[in-house]
């Protein structure tokens, strides 16, 4: 039993017990260095082995953070023999990620799915990742993604993270956490007694306990590092040095007391993070250090040598490495570079060689540049950026150094790192040629926009586009489109607003022949914002047709370019009220992003698809898309959650997500996030019948170019204004919606416009508009708006005293809204029905009502004939989890086979 950790042990043992029963579990153990995370994990490993679990370990090491998928490889290496049983795409992704085979950069999601499948087939399994704050970015993202998708694999995943005081790993945020606090006084005294065998005076004992502040490692190590005389008169005086730092100081003093060769051997071990003992002894021989030098280090309790080299605690490694002189660190890295096989591990050799350099070295820099290329090919953008950054530092010629710094800045930005601007400063010192200088300004503009979500971003993008025009016309046109999209997103209607940017974009270079889809989209949007919506619609339709996968080979060479712009194309399809095109482009965007493994852009792709699914009344599929997106932990997930919660009428959830979005928008200047939140609140308030509140929110949403561009805000504002008795507040939105509907000529647009005119009309004209709206909206996929049209028509009929007609419309509205899960609007329809004297019927129960949103999605996919492996690949779940869900689905539906599932009519 660990001293003072009974509750924590129980929590971990409960995870293991659930996994034995067929479930999975995830836990992040957090705490300061020395607080007992590693000891707790050791106990968990021992317990797991006793329960029959397989145990696989990995540990983040600071020096390993630059090697893509290094941590993931540690964890999966014992399982790789089973990789041949995976589908070929997953085998390939995993092989390329681990450098075992050649190929294009792996799909990050396929890597995650492959890992999930490997773990699922080897359960019950405990996966322990210690010091996860030092994992390389690629490994952290994949492991966190896997942790969010485990289900019935009988897998327990535990991550230990040190905090505070080191860089946090955002990938693991939101996972279940266990935070370790210091031991209480009684437990601290018990542990101290195991470290100090001699009797202690009560005053001395109490002083030690107070100084250690409940940190177990401090209780064990601080007395060992203190001079014996201190036990007679007290312990150290209170100071401001943190407990982990004091522990590290103790390890440092202990290391410095060793003979010179032993100290140097420790430095080599600290510099070589793989723990390969054979490699360590080769490096020691290179330095002329005999094996006997290990004995004093082992006797001091700092590390142990076997087939692998293990430090007593990660703080020992950091203490030794930081205490070493720069000369000794360079000697250690130089020896490791000399004995690392260039054929087997060229990247590690290049890294060690780079750390051994004093000043500059073109050969070492060139070797790092080649390593960066290999890292990028494996999908390790963060690793590539680190290699390029160091390569730039080692480059002697200013022009080459500037070019490498620029490439490193691009890689850092792609990887989401914050050092890109520092590298741009190095690159700007030049000299750079005109093209490189223009690329520098473009990257600076993109960083400014993504960092502040507004401000100078659109203007800087325009300046970059102008600079690129004579140098790279194609990139110039794309940058003009970047600037236009940035202006739409920021919603700034001032000098940097959409109209001003569109006017400037008229100066873009002529498009090539034939024009690319991106060229057509730029020209269509420029025409729309400078000459008017009606003038722009034909060009926008041509652009959308060019992006439409049904119009050309779906695997054309410009799929990568299309992927980048499908986010804007999907929103543009909404702007011309083309519901079928939105569905097609959103589905294609999601598929291409998944195939490319573009983890950072999947949530944005899923957001457009999710919004359209919500508007189509398919809340369960939208819910599953949001769940997949949430595994990536990026901002668009909140957008999807917010809109879905608002349409479902869940006040508490909508308000909570809304508050989070507003806080995040305030932190980085993202006005669109606030506008989107206001749209969702308008939906919620309209559903609940709180029209004054809906009017306030919808008015704010209508100020956004993004929401007016995608036509989300108009109808909410018009309904809220009319129902609040303020129809004059709807005039601008009504005029714009009407003109757009006529120009687009689609059932979606014409139906919304007709309903809106009905709301502001009276008598026979209003009824004619209501009937027209229903007829138009029946011919499109926007079921929510059709249901709401039946609702407002029924409300109007009731006020006109036509109860029978009102009941018919309100029954239809209530049934539709209840079936799709729009509970606030359904409740509004029920209230109106009761006002006509009719009690609303309870929705007839369906067998599928017992299914969760995820189960319903799985049931639909299986009903199409898809195998468990195919469904798992689409939803990023293991086949074992799909089978577990199917068993639950069969039980709830009282069926026993997939064939019976295909025969059911699922909603």
C-alpha cells in the first residue's frame, strides 16, 4: 500500500476492474514533480499484472520531443507484430509514421485508428504514459485522440502530466483527471520514517515535514541531501525555492560529488533519451570512460544500468543535464553522434551532431534539413520545425540562414507553435529574394489573422497579395481569397471590411486558362460584394459546380487545393441557398480531410456538415459529428455543440457553451464567435417564445458578414421582430432575404422569403405566403424550417380564429419538431395546440427511441451493409467497440441479426 494514496489507488483499481468487465477507461494524473505520480503508476502496473492485464509503457523525455511519433512508437513497439492483421491503409499509415516504410505523410486519423485497433485486439491492456508533457506533438495528438475514442476495447489509458512549471499538453485537456496533492502530516511522517532510520527529534521531524510540503520525493530525498549536522539543529531555513527545484538541487549536488568519469557518464546517459545501454557504452568508449565509472553513480542511487539505463526519477536526468557545463554537454552529444548508426537512425545522429557544434556548421545544418524533410514526410510537422530551426541557427551563410529560418517559420505555424514570429525576425534579416520576401509577408499576415482573428489581418493579407502579383500570380489570387475570407469571418465593416477587401481584390492577376475552382470562387465572391448579390450568383454557381465531386474526377490532382477551400465553398453554397450542394461539398470536405490526416482542419469541415445536418433535422447524425470533432479538442467543436444545443432547446447547455465561446472570443478578438453565439441564442429564444430576447440576439447576429453571407441570421431576426411587435426592425433583413431568394431561385431561399413576408402581412396575402412557403420548403432538405413554417402558420390561423386549420398545422409542426428533437419549438407548438382546445398527442414511441445518438448512427451505417470494420473506420472507433454497440442495439430493438436491422425503417 502506498503511503497516503488509498483513495487514488482505489480510483485506478476501479478503472482496471471496469476494463476487466468489458469497458475502457482513461485518466490523466496531474501533479508537481515528485508528488508521487510515478510511484502510483508503478503500483497500478503491479496491480494490472496481478489481474491478468498486459502492460505497455511509454515515457516522454524532453530531448525526445523533437522526434515525430517517438512516444507512440515506444508504446506500440511490443504490438507491431500484430500490425499485419490491420487493414492495409492502417498498416501503411502506421509504418510510415514509425519510419518502417516509405510513403506519403500518413493520415493522422488512420494512425490513431490503427493504434486503437491494435490495443483493442490485445485487451485487457493497461497503457501507461509517464511524463506525457514531454511527448512529441504527433504522439500526444494521436494518443489523446485514441483516448477519446476508446469504448469496449478493455483498455485503460493513464497519462501522467507534471504541472505546474512545464509546458502543458493541450491535447489532453478535457480528459478525466486525478490531481495529486501533498501528503497529510501523519502520512508524511510515516514516509519520512522510511527515509531516515535514525531517531529524529520531534522539532526536527516537524521542520522536515513542513519544508517538504507533503511532497513524497522531497520527504525521501531532502534528508538524504542535507548535511548530517542539520538533523541536530533543524532543517533548512524557509526560502522561496519550489520543492521540485530543491529536489533537483539535491540530485545535482549528489551528482557533482561523484568522480569526473562518473559525472561524464551521467551526462551522456542524460543526453541519450532512448535508454539504450549498448549505445551508452559505445559512447562512453568513444570518450575513454571505463565501465567501472558506473559504480559510483549507481551507489549514489541516481540511476541503474541493465539492458536499459534508468534514472531514479526524471528530475535526476534534468538535474544532471542542466548542471553539466556546455563543454561536457557538447562532448556527450558528439560521442553519441559518432556511435549512432547513420543508416539506422539518421535523424537522431543529426540531432546529436547539431548539439555538439560550437558556432556554425553547414554540414550539420544540411543534415538537419534532410531530417526535417523525413519528419515532414512522416507527418511530424513539429519535429520538422524543430530540425529546421536548429539548422538555421547552425547555418553560416546569411542568405541560406534566412531561407531556412523562413521554412522553419512556415513549419512552426503549420504545427501550431508560437515561435514562428521569432523565426520570421531571423528570416527578415535576410538577404531574401523578392519571392521569399513576399512569402515572408504572407506568413506574417496569416499569423496576425489567426492570432487575433481580426485587426490588421485582412489588410496585411491584401498587402501580401499585391506583392505576390508579379512574382506568383496563382499564389497572389489565393492570397486575395484568403483576405476576402478573413474579412467575412472577422465581420469588420470598416476600412478592412468585406466591401473594401473585395474592391482591392479586383486588382488580382488574371486567372489561368482554364481557371481553377479557387479562381472561380474568388471572381464570384468579388462580383457579389462589389456589384451585388444578383450579379454574383451565376459566378458563384459556376465556382460551386467546379468544386462539386459529381462534375469531375473525385481524385483529381487538385484535391489538396480543393480541400483548403471547401470550408469557404460550403459556406458559399449556403449563401446561394443550395442545400444539396452544401451537403455534397461538406461530405467531400470531411472525406478529403480524413484521407489527408489534416487533424487541425477536421473540426471546421465537420462544423459545416453538422450545421447542415441540424438544419435538415438530423440531430442524431449532427451529434455524432460533434463527438468525432470533440476528439480533436479544437474551437469549432464549440460552434457545433452550441448550434445543436440551441435547436434542441436545451437552455442550460446552450448558455454554458455560449459563455465559453464569448470568453474565448474576448481572449483573441474573434467577433465571429460572438456573432455565432448570438445566432444560437436567437434560435433558442425563438424556440422558447422569448421574442424580445431573441430580437436582441438576432440583431447582433445580423451585424456579422459571416452570418449574413451564409444566410443564417435573416429568418431569426424577422420572426423575433414580428413576434415582438417590432416589424420595422425586420425591414433590412427582409429586403435582403427577399432579393437573395429571387436571385438564387431555390426552394430553400424562396420558402424562407415567403414565410418572412407572411409574418409581416395580414389577411389573404399572409395565408398565400404561408402556403407558398410550405410548398417551396417541401422541395428541399431543410426540414427544420419546414416544421417551423407549419408552426407559425398554425399560430397565425389560431389568432385568426380558424381553430380547425390551426390544429392541422400545429399537429404537423408538433410531430415534426418532436421527431427531430427540437424540444423547445415542439413545446411551443404544444402550447398553441392546447390554446385551440386540443391536447397535443404524445409522440408515438418508436423502437429506435431507445438508441443513443451514437447507436442510431451505427445502426444506420450497418443497415446499409457496412461491416463493423468499415463503420469503425468511418466513426474512428475500433471494430470491437462497434460490435459492443451492435449488441446493445440488437437488445434494445429486440432483433438478433444485421439483416433484421436492414429491414427496419430507421429515422
